[in-house]
């Protein structure tokens, strides 16, 4: 195993644990997006995701539940990507939130 592979695995584990918020609604959106979409994102979108998960739960909840959108265009873009992914997967649980 190369050092880069090990560093990538460590980063991925950190992303996973930072994406787990302890709030069911957020976990339901962030974890599947991380698992299924993150690796395919452009580097700037990956950076936006990493930045997004540093936000407070109440802000993430408001944005991901579409009650309001982030003012920052980069943050708004990644939030919309997460919401659109959840809607496109037919996530019935997301529709009831």
C-alpha cells in the first residue's frame, strides 16, 4: 500500500465521520452523497463539500431541507448537488422530511 493510498483512506474516513452529524435528516443526505458522488466530483466541488461539513448542524439542516439557500455561490452549488442527488435517487425518506 502506497503512502498516497493510505493518506486517501485516512481522508475518506475523516470525511465519513465528519459527514455523520448525529441528526438523522442530515445523515440521510450527507452519507449517501459522500458514498456515491464525492469521488466523481471535480476537485473544487470536493473542496466545497469538505468546507460544507464544517458548518453548524442548524445551518446544514436549513439548507438541505431547502428552507433557505446559502448566500455563498460555491456553498449553494454543493448544497444543490446534494439535494438533487437525494431527489434523483428516489429517496422516499428524503421526500418525507
